[in-house]
């Protein structure tokens, strides 16, 4: 498949709205503090956390800290 790698910075209070994609994601959180939702289930998002989001899964994340939430997003399509 094809892989696209994106470095994302989310400012304090910022968020990425809940949505679904036709491709899978692998999120690797580098720094900051946030919440990740996958299919209505919340998870802590902080340095060292890796999350797999399957194609079609609803997902979102939000920065709940005072510093940027930084993550690598690997977008994987077949």
C-alpha cells in the first residue's frame, strides 16, 4: 500500500474533529498531553503512545495541555 507521513502540531486547546477515513492511521505521539478518541473510547495521548486506527473507525484528538501536542501520523492506504 501507500504510506503518507505527516508531522502534526496541535496548539493548546486545539482539536481534530471526529471523523472517519477510508484509510488506516498509525499515530505516534511525540510530546504534549491530549485525549484521543477511537470509536467513542477515550485514551490518553502523550509522549510514547502509539495508536492504530483502522480504516472506517471514527477518531479524533484534542490537546488538553499547556504545550503543543505533537504527533506523527502514518496514513496507510491499500
